[in-house]
């Protein structure tokens, strides 16, 4: 099917738009233009003053109030304290260990039990050591018998080895010298008693019948006019025929030798008014010869001729045989046996373990039936004496002079928040330790009532050194370097009572005692005056930024 397209008529060309007439604003006069500009600027300045300057002035005023902290000088109670920290420990503790091996037969206690000093803790099987003790006792007894036998034998021998004086007197003659060899029975020394002389004279038997031993007698020395006093020493029993056939008895009279009498002297005597029948000779009261009772070398000779000796005095001795060495060997054997026995008995004590202190068992690591051997390690048990808790503080050398026994101590522990305990200084140890050029000294504190405190807890403590009541003081931070304070004069306030901190006056002060908060003023300030602490810009900004979520900023003080 065919289609026929109709012809399209041509579009006529656009006609140009007609030009609109121009509108002109009339130009203002020059003077009105400047007025408008000034008004706009004034409005802008007002807005800037309201939104910018005013807050800045307020901020400056607030900064001043934060930078300056005033305080009024007044009276306070000051407690001077020395602080430190430590760990609590029991007043005494003991860790039980075993010194021997064997099976534990008994352990009659449990953890938490209270034990007293001397209570049985462990009984260990001691069968082997008990047998050893019995053998050692037998060895000691055998050694003792052997030694005694040798000593008895030597005593008999020693009687023959010693050379003794038979009588008292003077050594008249020595037959040997030290080191000579002497045969048994040979004379060694003659001893004469010259102090006492004896006169033997005859008396008629009729007169002698009335004499008695010890009776006083008068002795006349022939050839001299000397008269001596004596006593009857001996009365003869047998009568003899005297001159002219009369019967006489010999009477012996003892007299003290004045020094001139000798065996060659003679004399007469009178007893009880009766005279002797004839004169008679003087003789030494005692004269004896010491002989050797054994043969051998004269090892020692302790006297010389003319020496005075007493009866039974040892004059010398012969060389001993090897018995001395045998005795010494036996003595050493006995001592060795005794030491061995003592050592074994000491071991027996180790099989019974008792508590050396009174306290509480906090650990029990071994029980009855356990076997102790070379592989055993660790403590059998641990005992704490918690009747008193204590701790040691390290006190700086600058403060140790302030500490005294008996001072009160305030104690706190983070483990027991809100609780405070008291204690007393019980010991000051002068054995200090030095580290980093600083010496500290341990000070022991006993806790009065430990309450819930336990051994091992960490504590903070303050030793109360001094307590000053009602003293003139200011806050510690008010005092600057060189012991000066900033004082605000009484007239440095405006009509509204606002302080003018530009009028601060610097004043030196004399300081006394202080605690963490206040320091004593001895001179330089009066009660009621106002002192000011000026915070640095850096500290101020840190404080302000610290209150803004911990932000940090670096500020330099102008």
C-alpha cells in the first residue's frame, strides 16, 4: 500500500525584540555615604565587644581568682610525722625442716591448729640410730675399763719410781746426780734432822719410875753455862747397872737445837727435881738414808745438799716406762668413744621434732606415713606466732634522730579501706644500709590491735614524732623559696571587697614544725593577716586543662 506525504510549509524567521528603556539610580551625596559606614562599624564594634571582649574580661577575672589562693594566718594543731611503707609479718615464725631420714610415725596436728612451744610435731622412726647408741655405750664402757686397768698398774709402779724423804730434815749428802743410772737398794740421800736434838742420860730407877712421856725436863750442856728446856721423849723399860752397882734407866729427852749442838756435844738433865746419874751424848733427832726401790735412770733430782725437806717429800724420780704412752692412748680411745656416743644421741634428738615457738600452723606439707629420704625437699610445716603482728620501716638518716621507742604509729592498708590501726615503735636498729648515697635504718613497729590485718599485707605508716597544739600556722604551700610568703595588705581591697593582688608584699618568716598541711610560723606574721599563694601560669593551665577530660597543653610562664 502506498502512502503519500503532504508538503510542509516553511517557518517564518523570528522578529528581533524591541530594546527596553535603561533605569538609573540616582547617586547619593558623599556626606550620607560616610554616615552609613560609621553606623555599620559601630554596630560591628558593639557586637565584637559583646561576644568577644566581654568573655575575655570575664575569663581574665576568673583566671585571677584561680591563680591566687588566699589564706588567713591562724592557730592550728600540728602533728609532725615520719612516713613509710612496709609489709606486715608475724612477731616470730618457724619453718620446720628434717635433719634425718626415715618414715614419719606420728604428726599429731593440722593446719590452723594452735601449738605450744615444746609440742610434738613429728616423730620419725629412729630404730637404726637406737641400735647405734647401744653399740656406742658398750664401746665407751670397754674403753673406760681398759684405761682404769692401766692407771691402777701405773700407780703401783709410780710408788717405786718416786724417790721420797723418809723423815723431815736437811739433806746431808746426795750420792747421785740427775741422769745417773741407779741400782735398786742403792743409797740416794742422807737426811738429818738438826732442828731437834735428843739427849740420852741415865736416871736412878727409883726416880725414873715416876717419869712419863712428855714430862718437862731441864738440860745442861757440858762445857757451857747454857740451860735448855726439853721434854721426855723415851723411857727405857730395861734397867741397867750404873756406877757403883746402882740400877738405872736411860731417859731420852728432846730439845730444840739453838744451833751449836751437834752429835759430839754432851750434857746432863734434871726431871721433876731428880738429877741424872751421869752425863750423856746428844744425837740428831732423826737421821735416815733414802734408798732406790727400783733400778733405772734417775730422770729428775729436785733437791741439793743442805736443802730442808719434809717427810714424804718427793726428792726425784726414775724414768717411767712406756706405760704413759699406753695410758694416753687408752684415754684418747675413751674420749673418742664418748664423742661418738654423744653424736649418736644427738642424732636421736633429731628424730623427735617439737615446736620451738607457740603459734598457729599455717602450713602442713607432710603427714604420718610419709617417708623422708634424700629426695625430700621443702618445709615439713610452717608456724606463725601471730600473738603480735609487726613490721619494719626504713627511716631516712635525716629523720632517724626523731624516732624513739614507744612513739605512736598510725597504720592504714589499701586492703582494708577506711580502717586505721595503731602501733608503737618497739626497736630502732642502728645497723643502717646505704643505697644511692642515702642511708636508712630499720625501725620495728608492733601493732597494738591488728584486727583484720594479716601477715604479708602492705601498709602505710606514720610515726607520730611530735604533736604541737594551738600554734600560729599557715598552709604549707603558702611558703615559698627562701622562707618567704606573699602578704595581702589589709587595705588592698576595693569597695566591693575584691582583693587587689597587684599589691602583694613579700615578707620573710621564721618556720617551725610542720605536717602535711600546715607549717608553724615562729615570727614574721600575725594572726588574722592574709597570705596568698600565687600559682604559676603553667600550673594554672595544667589544672584547668586537667578538668577538661585530661587534655594537655604546653604553656610558658611569662
